[in-house]
């Protein structure tokens, strides 16, 4: 015959623990509470929370300490125990650890892990409401859970060969964090507030000399602070400039040219309208000059609304966008020249042969510098500075797509949490959510920790 204490112990999932007594009560809000008075097994009592050794007792608290456990079918569960202070030879007088909870926690281990699992999958407010606690409490649960499932964070640094570096914003006002992603596993390796040389140097300084020597390729955008850190810490690694960022440079140059052309056409249309009708009345429909004015206004409007037609790849254009691009080719050779330069640079990353890519980059440089378009001339010299890094990208086939996907996850976590006040809590949530760590849940058969 199984005793009631054994049933409760299995339901609450507290191990190495003895239930002395239990009682029902109500809290201040009138909710029913099951109070369990417990104590740890002899082999698990009076242990140091830091080193884990058994130590002689120092004193015992007069009042019982309380821990919240996960609700049992809506019934609030609380554990009570008179905690002792112990005298550890190494760490001095310190409060003993208990087998059912983390150090300095007012909740059981299962509660902290459950809160972390919910926070990773739903928003923080709903998690707090379901668990009947404050959302600040949820974030502290996440930090304790991360320390439990990943006690040695340096294991992420093992086996690094190809890494990607990028920065992403986490708050308004140019607040950024730098992220480092393992290309081979897709897991986040390291993140920290800031996006400069000093911030990234912290990551490389945490690596051992062997780990730094094992890194073969590094992808990222064209930031100079990334180049400086690579030259200082891992000079043997190949620096790769991500193709997405390179094409984005061309897109920015093309968009600047498009705006310039639209402003010019719009200004010409306004001057033409004032010359045609200085009193700003509506011209007659039979007036030939009015028709020319209407065509000039339409041409300026088409240039203004051609962002997607100019930016998309030709094979993805809709019929309307294709028609608009044909109109630009016929009426605005300067803008169409910029579009062809953008397409030439984009197609460089489709090439498999490094020699062919070098020839295409040389062709692009000549055409851009002789295009009489200042923004593309500046782009050509920028591409020439990063030519070696671009060729490394084509040779290694590295892409920052994995890094961008991690950035999207980070922004999703921030939106679900409605922002963070404590940066460390945010970093703990990001490190757990952007990796292959399995959060162990109560009474599950597959609770083996998977860390990658």
C-alpha cells in the first residue's frame, strides 16, 4: 500500500526528500494551497551549494523557508523547511543547499525549468500569469535554469571552424548586441552588448590559443572592427564578406540614384507646369502642352514607385514590374545603367569559379568607374577594397544566412518579452533560445540535456 506522502512526493517530483507532514490552507487571495513540510535525506543535507561537500552545521533558522512548486491541477504547492547554515572549510559560513531547488531560489527546480520552457515558447506576460508570479521573477528563473542546463558555457567554443559575426539592435537609440554563430551547427556561440572592436575582442580573448587556431573562416559584413579583430587574433582565418551585404551596398547606391532621378524629373515637371499655366488653373484636355506635362508627371511617378522593380531579381518580377523596368530602360538610360551594374554585381555570387568571379569584378569596376554615376563610382572602390574577401566568400560558399536567422529569433524573443530592462536576463534567454539546448521538464522520459 502506497502512503499519501509517497504519492505527494511523486506528484511534486521532489527527489532525495522526505515529506514530514502536509496540510491545506488558503492564501491572502483565497486560493487553496497545499503546504508540504519536508527535509532532505541525510546524505543530501548540510551540503555546500558551491563545492557540494558535506559540512558541519553552524546554526538552524528559527522560521521555515518557503519554496513554490509548479501547480498541481491548479492547486498551489508550497514546500517548507528550516534551513541550516553550515561551516564549509573552503567557503566559510554559508546556507546549505537543498536537493529540490537551485541556490538562492524561492522556487523548486521544476518551477524554474517550467518557467524557462514557457518563456522560450510563449510571451513572458502569459507565462507570468499562468505561473502566478511576476514577469521579473520569470526572467530570474531563466537565468537560474541556464546556469543549470549549461554549467560550462565554454563548451560552445569547442570545434569552431567557420563562424559568422554580425550585430543586431535590441532597443531604440542605437542599442546593439554582437552575435557570433557557428556556421557548422547553426547555434549561437556568444553574444554581448555593443558592436565595436572592444566588444568582439572579449570573445576572442575567451578562446584558448588552440581554439583560435582552429578557426578557418569568418563571415560578416564589411565592418572595419571585424577586420581589426581578425588580424589581431586569428590572422590565419579567411575573411569572407557576406554576399547579402555586398548586394545591399549596390541596392543602396541604386536607390540613391533612383531618388536623384525622381527629384530631377519632379523638379522639371513642376517648372514645366509653372511655365505652362502660371495661374495654376486646370488646363484644357485638348492642349498638347498639357499632355506633355501629364507624361512628364507620369514618368516621375513611375520612377518614384520603381523600388521593387529595380530591386528584385529579373526572374521574380511581376508583369507590372517588368513593364515598369522596360519603361525605365527606354526613358531613363542613367538609372537603367545603374540597374545593370547592380545585377552584374549580384550575379558575381552565382559563379562557382573564383577566376571567373575575379574577371567579373574587374569588369564591374571598369564599368562602374566609367559610368559617370558618382554613387556607383564610390561603390566600385569599396568593392575593390573588399575584393579579396568577396573572392573568399565565393570560394568557401559561406553565407551569413544562419546569422541573420539568429538575429530574427533574437528580435522575436525581444518582441514576445515586450523589451528587457536587465540585459543579462535578455542574454540568458537568447543563449538558450538560439541553441539546441533541451529544457528538461518534470516527469519526462527524454530529459537528457542536449547542448549544441
